[in-house]
C-alpha cells in the first residue's frame, strides 16, 4: 500500500509540474497571407502579399503569429513567424512564406454536384450564427443548409434560425441526444447529391463547399471527402498545445485512399480512420451513406461512447469499396477547446471514441474481425513509435509550434496520454451502454 501511495503522489506531482509548464505557454496570433499567383520576383511578391487576421482576430501586431499561407487564394502551408516590435508584419511574414514549397499546380475540377450541408447543434446559438453566416457565403452554385437541433432544452436555436435566416436555412429537431443520431436525422431529409457535415464551432472558407464536393463529379467511385481544419484562435495554452501536436490538420498534400490499393504506410488501414480527417469537415455521396445505414447512433458526442461517429462512417464507406479523398483546399477554421479541463475531457473522449467505433464496426460487420486482427501487430508497433515521438520530441523538428504542424515544441503531458489510454479501455463498454440507452430512449441501435 505504501508503494501505491508513493506512486500516486509522484503522479500528482508530475501532473502539477505539467500544468505549471502548460500555463506558461503563450498566446499566438492567427492570420492568413496570400502571396498572389507566385509568378513574380521575390520583391514583387512581397509587395503583392496581402495579410489578413484570422476569423474573429484583431489586426496582426508584433509577436508570434500562426500564418496560413495561400497562393492565388489556395492554401499551400502554415508557418509560425515572429514579428519584431515596430516591424511591418506583412513584409516579415511574406519573407518567411516564400521559403515554403510552392507545391503542385492546382487540379482543375468540374462543376460540383448539388450539395446539402448538415450542422448539428445543441444550445450554442451564438456559435451557430457565426458558422451559418460563413456557410451562407459559400460560392457553391447549388446547395442547401440544414440545422439539426439535437435534444434541445430551450427554443433558442429554432428562434435564431427562423428570425435571422428564414428560408435560407432549414430547421429540423431531433429529440434523441447524440451527434450520430443528429447526423442521421439530417441525412434523412437532405436533397443534395452530396451531403457535407460540419460543426457549429467552425468558420468555413468561402470555397470550402465547392472544394469539398467537386471531387465527386470527377470520380464515380468516390464515397467520401475530408478537408483541412485549422485553428480560428490560439489565445489559450490549451489551444496552442493542441495545435502544436497537429490539431485536426492532415497537411497540405491531397491524398486518395482506395481499398483496392491499401496504402503501405497505414498498417491498420482502413481501421486507422482518424488519419483520414475529422467530422467537422467531411462529405459523403448521399446515396452511398444511406446505403451503409448512415452513422451508428450509439457513437458520437452526446452518447456514452463519447465519439467515433465520423470514423465509423469513413470505414463503412471504404468497406463498400468506395474511395476516400483528403483535399486540403477545402478549409474550415475551428474554435479549439480553451482550458486544461477541456483537454482532459477531449483526451479521454478521443480514446473512448476510438475503441467505441472499432466495437461498432465489429458489431455491424463481424466479417471484418479477421482483417482487423491481422493488422494489429503492425499497428501496435506503429502506435508505439508515434507515442514515443510525441512524448519525447525525438525525430521531430522543434522549429516552433504550431506552425509546422506536429513540430512538438511543447511536450504532450503524460496526464493527457494516460487519460486517452483510460478512454480506450472504456470505449467498448461505453458503446454497449450507449446502445442500451438508445433502446431505452426509443431509438434504434445498429
């Protein structure tokens, strides 16, 4: 018992040290910089560069700045710049941005198909209004927006939609709590050939929907697309820490995942669905998602499973032989969680959602079990390597955070890693409890 007590005390001391280090993380400004078409000389590019603050941010001043770099309006990379006192932020940041690789020329897309956007929400009318304003400003030629009010306690969401947006936004109420349930409700009523999903805490780039849905017109086998998610604000230590470890971003290189040609660098494919993207920025061919039954209603935020609904959808579509494409030109700005407590909740929820979705997949498709078991040894070795890098920073360039994405300047607290592992142990139990709760509420479990 004395040994156990000492171990607990040491863990508490370690956590206090981690929180002290965490609280010393400084705020970072967020901005976007467009270098134009990149055809001129360096001096001409510097003059033509346009610097804008990120969504909801004040004008850029001296200090640390997280910058999204664009060329001719298209995202090409991020960087972390330090603007000296009294210097011109545009000139300083443009000089750094020119060192980024130019990347391949953008692919020309056909006109995007008719689309629907589903936003599930619950008692966050202020955030929802910000998201809806950005969605209604999309340059897509033919789309609708559907708000699903999930298990509302008040009438604020309905009142907001009817008062401010009228016929421009469709309102639907889903009384059963759970993100997947809400998404399935939206899926049932949409009219578009493609259905896109995003969250109520994002600001969508004006070309987001066009870039996310146009690939469906070019590839008949495409079942799903995901896009780039960047931080709208980096004002708190929690936001900076999360983004310095990659946040929700998956980089700036487009990639297509094809179940007929599994990627060699994904040893658990298709079960490592978190590599494909996130639920705040995803779209599906509507008929395909309906064919696989939508999302498992016992997964997702608002259920005892805590998450995993988006991952479930990705794997079900891939299991149908459909391709999934990640396209970084489809950009949303996400408002990350703000406190240490938020990160604890998020870490536990991610762990739980991961194993909950795997449980959901095996419950709905038991035939996938042999494929999963065959991939476990390689997947565990891969996960151990990633965990070691995240904990120690070995193998990562500590060039600054969060500009490089996954640069790991700030160590990932062991407290959060432990919570994620606990969540993983809980996930299958949480999923089964969520199924029981769903039946008790009159819903339908998979």
